[in-house]
């Protein structure tokens, strides 16, 4: 029996096109939701912790590797351009994704600095600017924010746009707590207070 033919081609071709369109619409919806969450997080309040979304599904997974270029802290991490996995294996890492034009990122940085001052011998705090991928500033904005606040802990950026997907970053700032063995201990979306930073880091140190 002949395959029915529609104006756009055979039935199979029409169904294939429909599946593609459906997949594209689903992807667009997911992307729109992610952007909405990102903007909501960055436009949210700055009083205390704001864990906007539960992202603990990656707990126990190996933290994805990516290339980092440093703004500052080269002496701490051992170079200007480094692979993230080269930093694992010695002590826990608090990986903070931020952006230069993100108000909650700015709000939490003083607490991050105080935390780093106290924990620098036991854990590594590393800030990674994602402004160029989120529409929340460029590299100059990021460096200006660091300078304005007198931030001295290690901070850099990446040209790898897959970091957002690999780490499931759905809001800014996002902080990933990574055990010394390189596995993800916990993740927090939204601004953090020093007390929560210390609590999560102490959990890793107690392992």
C-alpha cells in the first residue's frame, strides 16, 4: 500500500518534522524557565540565605572539569590558566559562580571574604565569573566588582559555556561545595551567609 502523501511530504516525514518541532519547543521552554530562575535569583532579596531551588541531585557525582583563567589568586591555585580537576585532591573546595552585575553576588561577597580569611588553610574558596554567559556583565564588570569590594580570595573566569549546563546553574549566585576527593557534597542557589558557608564546609571537613 502506498504511503499517504501530504503537502509537506510523506506521513513519516510529517511525523518526523512534528517530533523535531515538539523537541525544539520543549527545549525552548526549559531554557526560558532556566533564564527566569536565573533572573529571579539575581533580582531577589539580599537579606540572609536565599536557597531558591533544590539542586542536590548531583550530590556524590564527580565535579565536572573545566579550564579557568584567573583574575587573582594565582599564587594560591598554582598558575594563571588551570584545569579545575588539578585543584581537587587536597582539601574541600567552595566553588562560587557569580557575575559582575548581579546584586546578590555583590551582597554575599563580604561574607565570602570573611569565610576565606578564616578557612583558607582548611578549604579553598574559588569564585568563577559567569557574567558573559548570563547577561550579567563582562570581564571588566567582574574585575571592577572585585576591586570595589577589596576581594582577595582566588577568583577567575572560564570561556567554557558548558559549565552552566554541567553544573546545572539555574540562578546567580550558585555555590557548589566539593569534597576533597572531587565529588559534589552540596549545592546552593542564591546568596549565602557566612554561617551557612561554615556549616556546609564543616560537613565536608568532618568526612
